C-alpha cells in the first residue's frame, strides 16, 4: 500500500472480513506499508487521517498479490495485480 501524499501519523488498517485478524501500520517516515503472508479471502483496508477514515474492500485470491496506491487527499485509489504467485500465501 502506498499513500501519496502521506502525512506523519497516517494509519493504515487491515482487517479480515472472514475472521478476526487486524493489523495496523503507523506511517512515521514514509507513505508505504506492506501487509504480507495473508490468507486468501476478503479484507477491509483503510487509511485513517485526522479523524477521517477512507476504506475499501480487497479480495485476495490464492497465490495472488495486489499493490494499491491511494491519494490521501482526494480518496482516489489505483491498484495493480502482481502476476507472481508466491508460496507463502497459497494456503
């Protein structure tokens, strides 16, 4: 996940919509964060900035990876599916 432009203390939150997993990344020195070793399924992904939360739904297929770029000011996003299949997220 890449946030452009990012602000110090932006938070990226990722939670499973099919289980009880939750992960949060605080952006202190840059606008990027990686969430790895995710099981296939549906996730919520949110940018939390100055009390405003912008969220989107991400569906991760088995072995799939996705890169998301978010415009933190306008709330627009773009995504790119990574064509590689990695062994650590096939389960």
